[in-house]
């Protein structure tokens, strides 16, 4: 019988909490570590998504043996259906709440202008491709495959990117692929231009984060709770981190085009973080309120992520006139906007206005924790 690793649940829950924290930095004042790197480089915020993929791979290490026993047909039904549903939910989240304000009127959002890709869409594709590699190629073959993908992606970025500047936003070859497949209107515009950080080509190296997460989960299961397992894990984490930093010298660490050096660097940090959690939770027995707080998030991660994405959009349909607390100009606001303008921002002024974004995000985390705790007490675990 396999040992239960409570630390894996805590790791997954903590990753989700951090994702909610960084995705809800409201207002104009944000601490740099809680924002994405402008381009090359890596902030703590840039670790959240790859850590989530890594945690998904950890969980798949417990699932794959059951899928292998059930047979190929069951594998495809489970993996393909789950991937399709997660992708569809992500697309519907991009479209939600299906209405928007225009000229003081609520109008139906046209589906022709909805972004195709997104976080859940990438999770779905990485799950599908990673599961396919692990099921059909087995661990050794999957390892060779993801290493090959990382090397080929490096070559493709250099060979097909703009000569002299292949790793820039405009020089990145994947931008042209996304534009050809989706069109500018169906892409992300957060950079000021049509550019999708969850685009087609950059999804392929992201598969490696999920597969490496599986390897770590499988190794933990196989070796059991021993100091040999823990020390080896820590050494591997250091090796991956250093390799990522070395590769950064010629292929910059960059989340937005998900470079191969970024994969190794984030996998290394994920392994080191998980190693520390295993040591504290499993070996030292440091459990209590802090682990229970994260654990309830880890039991319903997909549902809570969907809720954290949908609820802020939904409440924006309710709005009224207000005054911007920074420059005093008239604005439209809603329930959460009012909370930021009249509670979070004023409270932060004696210290640092950037604290307002943290207070706002912590409020939402507390709200979602209440939901997560309510579901956990009633043994309700929503799966796809």
C-alpha cells in the first residue's frame, strides 16, 4: 500500500493560494515580486504556473498506474475527456460572464472576439500530451521526449525567430504561428499588442514541467519516506536550478515564451520547495493551522481556480458611480472595486500604497478559503 504524502496536498494548495494572490493584484500600485517579469527574468509570480503544472504531474504519478490497469480504452476516455472539459471550461471563462458594459448598457459579448488560449487551456493540453508520452513511451521514453522537445524548441526559437533578436516579443516565431491560427482578435492583448503567453508553440516546452513533476512524484512513491529520497531530491533540485541558470546565458529565462531554460529553472525550484515541505511536514511533523489552511485549497484546486477567475468578472456586472481614490476622477465601480477604493487603499496609505493590492487579494483568498473549508467539511470534492 502506498504511503500518503500530505505535503503534496499542501504544496498543491499553497501553489493555488499564490496563484490567487498574484492574479488579483488590483489598482496601480503593486509590489514587483507580485507582478510578472516584463520580459526576460523571473519573479516569484512567474513560478506559480510552472509549479501548478509540476503539481499536476505529481498527482498524475498516483493516477497513471490505475489507468494502465484499466486498459488503453479507459485511458483515452479518461484523459481525452478530462482534457477536453478543462480546455472548454478555460475557453468559457475567457468568454464569461457573457455580458459586458458598453455605453452604459449591458450587451452580449460576441464569441468571435474571445481569446482561445489561457491558463486552463494550457493545463489541459499539457495534461493530454504529458499523459500520452508517459503512457505510450513509459518513463524513460518520456524523459528522452521532453529533453528533445526542450532542445528542439531552443533551435526553433533561434532558427525561425527574427535574425538578431529571436527571443523578443516581436521576434519570437511562435507569435506568427498564433496570429496565423487564431488571428489577432482571438489573442491576449495584455502586452499592448496581440501576443499570447499561453500560445501554441510555447505550450510544448510547458509539457516538460508536467512530465518532470510526474518523475518526482513517481520517485517519491517508489522510494518512500526516507532521508535518502529527500537528499537525492534536494540534489536534483539544485542541479536543475543551476542548469537553468547556465542555459539562461544563451537562451534567456522567460515565462512569456516559456523558454527551455525557464523550464529547468522552475522545475528545480519546484523540487527544492517540495523537498522543504516534505522535510517539514513528513519528517519533522510540522502540521497545524498553516497546513490545514493550504490543504483545503489543494482538495478542490480546479473548482477554486474557476471560482477565483469567474467571481471577479461576474461582480463587475454590478456597477455604480464612484470616485477614484488616487486622482479623484469619476469612475464606475462594483462591489470589489468599492472594497479596494474605500477600504484597502485608504488602509494602505499610512504605510505603502502597494499594500492595498495585497490587502485586496488577501480578502479574496479568505473568501475562497471559506468556500473551500465548507466543501471540505461536507466531503464535497469537485473533479473533472
